[in-house]
C-alpha cells in the first residue's frame, strides 16, 4: 500500500501519465513445474473410465502454486523487456530511458503504469498485450477498490474508499446508521472519573 501511495505522489508531483491494465485470468498464464493430477470434473466423467485422473498442463485458480507461477512468468517477461524489479517491493518494476522512465505496479491481476512519455507507455501496453490477455482500462480511475480522484490542473491526486465503506456498511446492514462523534454504544455513560 505504501508503494502505491509513493507512486501516486510522484504522479501528482511530476504530472505523470497514469494508466491501468487488468490481466484476464492471470493465474491461468502460469506454467506448472511439477506433474499435478486431478479427479475428472463433474459432468466430464468418461463412462467406463471413472477411475482415471486428468493431468494438468497449466495452472488453475485454487492451486497453491497458481499465484507463484503467475508471478514467475510475469517477472521473467518484465526482465526480458528490460525492466528492473524494485528490491523494496517485488511488485514494482522500473525502466529508465534517456529522458524518461516508466514504473509498473502489479497487484495480482491489476496493473498501474506511470510515466512521462505516453508513447513509451503505449508501447509497453502493446508488449504486455502480446504476451498476456489484457484489458486496457485507460487512465487510472481506481486501484484495489480505491477511487483515484485526480486534478491535473492543480497537481492533486486523492484516494477515496467511500464506495468500499458503503459496501461494508450494506453488508452488515448498517447503511442507515447515524453518524456519531464517539464510536461507542449509546447505553455507555462516560464520566470524568
């Protein structure tokens, strides 16, 4: 979370472009390093061969290895195209050019790309789309459930979790709750002693 805040601070201060991408079915991109088998899925059981199992060729959602395999594949790709992984946060990648740089943040299947040169950002998007099934979401308006509110003219950028708070309040049937100055039940009586 601190990396996101740091990068968003740089975006606001240096007036960088900020784009968002989503990786479609990220975990399915991972390659398995060991042989894994599963029982035949319900509805696909072959009559007379009920005792046979299926060998997995690719990673699946739900496998313990799936997140690691996806990350390994992504990390290898980023190194191949010249990006360096940040030692402080392994989900942050940086590439420097003569007069600009690009920063990419990866959070499972969500990506933020920040940089001063939109052409270089678009080139990176093309490279990523050739390697992985991607959805280009354009200028970043949201990341990890937080809304990004940007005012380029004033050089400000804010994060809002109001939608998340509303969702949590609805989930616990508290959407009609009245705001109070002290988060304490009304039956508690406070005294100075």
